[in-house]
């Protein structure tokens, strides 16, 4: 068991047993480490301590967070391109694939893919010269099947260094601004851009996203757009939850969604 697998196992255990408030010793023993070593390892890879993560899981109450952050999203999106510079940078960070690129399946394009370990499992990254085309979770590390990507006729090169660089930025505490080269309908692109306006730790409902993009009756369509999101974590569809406060569905598993939300809450909240 490597370090990433130990942290992933600990996160899974904490989610499953959060009501029991397991001690540091118990979790460390589960992954075969001393409490001291485990504490340092968890903080290194997850960015928070096990206690902070458990506190975020325990105190998690999504409904008040939804209520508190609705105005943030509304304010960010109502003004469109006159948004503050930071938000404008996010809005232009999605570079949609042209109809020609999509129609030809990326024929003639050079694409790099690779795998990297993260605290939540192995990610697979697909990147073109213009940005990230995919980020999903794939523990098999099997050679990529181009037909499972939007660019089945592109030339693919395997290089794990690309994925490892993305993983360090996506799951670490560094700069998370990326450019994305993705295919989507106009509606999907509007939803994905709306997600990029959210700060870490914010949560919104499907209805709030629908209202923010000017289509308040489109909550179900918003859900479909989230399910079609090709870039997990970085186009943060995990921050959209049910208006009831339930975590809801997630393309890569509700268990992983809960972990992402708790990690963000622990990094941005007052828990100790």
C-alpha cells in the first residue's frame, strides 16, 4: 500500500464511520502507521489534518451554506463580462472545441494523456495544446481508448508527468487556474463557466445555477450538464448539491463528492 492509497483508505473510513468519531490512533492503525507519521502524511497529501477533515464531515450542514452563498453566484454571473477581473479570467478559461474539431474527432491533433495518484484515487488526464480536455478517476491505469474521449481520431501520447503536474495543482494548495479545451453544447458551457465562478468551499443548488445562467426552470438540464462535465474537480460540479442539503449524485461517486466537499470545507472553514 503506497502513501496515496493509505490516505484514500483513511478518507473512505472517516466518511463511513464519521458518526463514531474514530480516534487518530484507530485510523493510523487501519493504514499501518504510527499516529505521528499518519498525521503528517494526511496533512501533506490532503492539505488538512484528520481532525479537521472529520470535523468538516461532522459539522457539515449544506443548507445554510447554500443560503449564504446564493448571492455570491448571482452577483458574479448577473453582470456577465463586466465581472471582476478574476471572474473574467475564469470565463475565458474554457476554450470550446470548434465544430470542425469535434466533427473530425480531433484528426491531426496531438494529445497527451497520463495517470497520477491523488488522495481520492488515481486520476486520468487528457490534455491538448490548448488545455485540459478530460480529468476523470480511473484506478485501472489501462491504456487510453481514444473512442472514450471526444477526440477519437487524434494522436495520443502517454506521459504521466503531465497528469502528475495537474494533480499537484488540483489537489495541492497552489494556483488552480487552468485552461480547458472541452466540447459541450452552449447550455453545458454556460453551466461549466458558472461553476468556475465559485470559490473553494462554496456550495450552490441546481436551481441556483439554473437561475444564475438565466434559465430558472432548467434545474434538471443543469443536472445533465454536470453529468456531462469532462473535467472533474477543476470544473467543480461537486459543489452543486440538492436544495434539501443532500450531497446528491456525482459522476465519479457520491462518496468521492462528499470527500471533496469535506476537504474544501476543512481548508476554508473555522474547524480546528
